[in-house]
C-alpha cells in the first residue's frame, strides 16, 4: 500500500471518529437545550417517599453521577408518565438502581 493510501485511510478513520464525537455532543446539547429544567431524579425520590436530604448522607459522588444521568436522559417523557408506583421504573430509568439503594427498597 502506498503512503498516499495509508494517509487517506487514516484521515478517513479520523473523520469518522470526529463525526461520531460531533454527533454525540450535538445530541447531548439538544437534550439539554430542549429540557424544561426540572430534575426528575428529585421527583422520583419524592414519589418513592424519600426526602431529597437523603442524598446528603454518604452518597455525594453517586448522587452527582445520578443527577448527570438524569439531566442527559432520553426517557424524560416516560418518567413524566410514570404513575409513581414503587416498581416499574426499572424498565426505563437509568437511575433505578441508585433510587432503590437510596430509598432502601432493595
């Protein structure tokens, strides 16, 4: 393979990777801009009967990750439609395990 062929293949690979990164950034930005500003994680905790202050007790880093997951979640419409039952959110919520751990329901 010639030097031109290797350079072209490397450039094509780099462009594909850059395109995927750009797509990810634009999709995340669109979700944040389109969001209504409500943190559904706090609402989920309230629906489960847990005060938001429960997040202050030893789960700081995990809570920060859960908040980020909630902000970037693609299932906000499903979250809004969820009835508030103790179960059922596991099928769509990326924070279901965290909520179960904080509420002590598992």
